[in-house]
C-alpha cells in the first residue's frame, strides 16, 4: 500500500467526499462481493466500478470510485479495509479522488510536451499540481516562470550524473512528488534511479519508429517512406524504452510529407499520448501487470 497523497482532498461542493480504490490480487471467487459488501457496510456509495481478470497471469484488477459522508475519512477507510486486502492477498491503494497529484516535469531542449502539460495543468485539464520543472539546460526557464512553476537547472555530465540524480531525488522527497514525467528529457536515467522511482516515472518516445534509433529519427523515417507516425508513453525501467506501455498514439502520413512536417506531426502525437498517460496515472486508472499495464480509461 502506498502512502497517502500530500494534497488535501476537496470534496464536491455540498456533496460527499470522493475516493478511489485500486487493487490487484490472485483471481478467485468473491473479490467483487467482498469489496462491494465492505463499502456498503461502511456507508459508502459506489459511483463507478471497473474490473478485469487476466487469464494469462491469473491476476484480478479492480478500480472503484465511491463516495462517503463524514464521519468516514481516508484514514478510517484504510485502517478498516486492510482486513479485506489481507484476506485476498491484495496489492491495494486508496486515495482521495479529487486530490491533485504533485508531479515534476523534466525536459531538455524540445519543449512541446512541456508547454502542453503546463497549459493543460493551468486550465484544469490535468488533475495535477506541477511542483517543479527540472532541466539539464536553461532554454525553458522563462516559459516555466510565465506559468508560475519553479524551474531547477540541474546540469548533467558523465562526471556529475550521480550528483544530478541525487539532487533530483532530494527534490522529489522535499516536494512530496508522486510522479516524475520525462517530457522529452534526453538523458538516460541510471538503474539506481529507475529502481528508486519504480512505477513513478513516465517517459514519451517515438514508438512506431522502432527501427529508427539515434539522431533525427523522423528524418530516417522519411527516408524509408513510413506511413504511420507514432508515440508511446510508458513507465521507465532500467531496460531503456522497454517499460510497461500506458498509451500510444498514431497519425497516418502520405508520401508528400517532408521531414520537417513529420517532425511536426510527431510533436503532436507525443503531446497527446503523454498527456493521456499523465492524466490516467494521476486519476489512478493504471495498474501494473508485470511488463504490461491495465488501464481503466
């Protein structure tokens, strides 16, 4: 079970507080009945419920959005649900549904995803609170300042990589950050950092161009006459660009498209895929299933 969100809940005006329960466990009879009975007995009302049984892994996944009036509290729910969780060997989490998740954005010198996430956050399209932006360059300091978001310049070289990652971890801890988003951050995270932030880092990359690695992938794609441009948002693991996939987006392109136009299309699909992944993660809609994910979108 993960720690509670640092952001206080704000229930609907004049209405009950909203909560989200997510769980995974070995699949067997009685799980849905046990959860729904528990919520009924504690005076909660189910607003929405999704579940999935994976025959390949033998695991069961569930997300329940429910409401409850005082004197029910998050702390009381967590304490009393523990017995249900233990009886089914559940890996479970319980959160305030309307608490904004605190996140850190990381960027290098391509700012389209950064700008998109900053704007979506400002207009309320993402249920997040951006605690800071971290970059190994200073290109987007002015942009972040215009959004009122603290900017941290943390240069990275081969000799300072360990120190830079230590600074990032301190920032994550000090700011109560629950998610780190690599919004085109062009540095490979160390194995130690990947382990320290397991399940808490999302990256975006050009997924439907798997054969075009290295510099200028869209120019390489143009030379091969690709017909689909794509992007994948995934969790970061020690295996480079092989973490569990959260979301993918594609756009069809024709023979007349130039390399520069492919880059522009790529920027758009990257923004879309990453924004959806951040939104779903922040709403506790993504559950890890080994090297895959279950997404209750």
